C-alpha cells in the first residue's frame, strides 16, 4: 500500500483513503483475494484513525472491491468495471497507482482560439490550466477547455476531479472519453519548477462527452515519462 499524499485535497479523508486503495487495486499493487493487514496496523501505516479507515473500507465494500469476513479479515475483490472518483484518470506512478491532486495555475473564460479542434456548440469556453500530482509527486501539466454552453466555472468551484465538479456544480456527468496519446513538448506556460518549455514529454489529447452527440470538453496533458506512465486496462 502507498501512503496518502500530504498535499491538500477537497475530498474527505476517508474518500482519499478509499481512492488510494482503489488505484492500488487497479494497478495490481493489491491483488484479487489478498488479505489486507489488520485494521489497526493499516491505520498506523496510512497515518489515519481506525474510524476513518473503517469508513474507507466500508466504501470499498459498497463498491464491490472488498469482502469483509467476520473473524478472518478483509479481502480484495477485483471489480468488473472501473470504480472510483478517478476511474478515468489514466496516469499512474511508474510503481503503479498514486492519488491525484492538482494546483490551479490559471482559469479564465475566453473565445476558443483557432488552434483548438472542433468541440461543443459555443464559440466561448472556460480554459483551466493545472499542475497534476500523484502522491505529492508533480507528474503533469494540463489544459482543459470546457464548452461555454456546458456552463461556466470559477476557481472556487473546482475540485481535484473536474468530472465531480461538473456533476455537482453544473449538473452533468462525463459518460465517455477518447484519448490520443503521443509525444509532445512542454508548453510555453509550464511553471519553471516543473520543466523548461520545449522539453520532450508524453502528450495526451482527450475529447469528453456528456449526454449529447458533441464532445463538450477538450483537454491536453503533458506528462513526465520519467515519473509517470499512461495506463489503459481492458476488463
């Protein structure tokens, strides 16, 4: 098991722990049928209280990822489909898993520039630039464009998971996404402490859909291949 990040997050502590364990399960760090350590030992290893850990384990059980056997212990169960807040976040640490967090670099509403591909139904969009972390390790910078007809966002509305923000603040859910993975170079607005603009890196373009036929979001992610890897698992 990995240790929860020290960086701030808007997720409740027990959900942080649940999401961390879900990503460890997806990454194969926790295996089908594996018995977890005793709860008191786990709580010490994860730096949390027994009560918070038990809420996290109850969340895993509710999602079908854990079987709690009276008098025996807690056993991992692999899900039939992706589960968790970050089910569509495809970057992992090289060792597997890692809980995502983010810092907002910039957010503004603006006209869509000419270099963007076609998406949505409006000429306007909200542009969000963020730095992404996995377990406190900076692994990527990203630029997200949300179509203006989907709604407007402000910095105080954002959570680490934008898809949760869309659901809670704008009333829609991202139902599917298409990723195009290649090699790129860090953009000119990359923070100096992350890397120099023009440095080769991994590159992801994503189109995301809600209920309608047109994608309502387009994003670009530049990730450090020395610290992270793109993973797509078929189940």
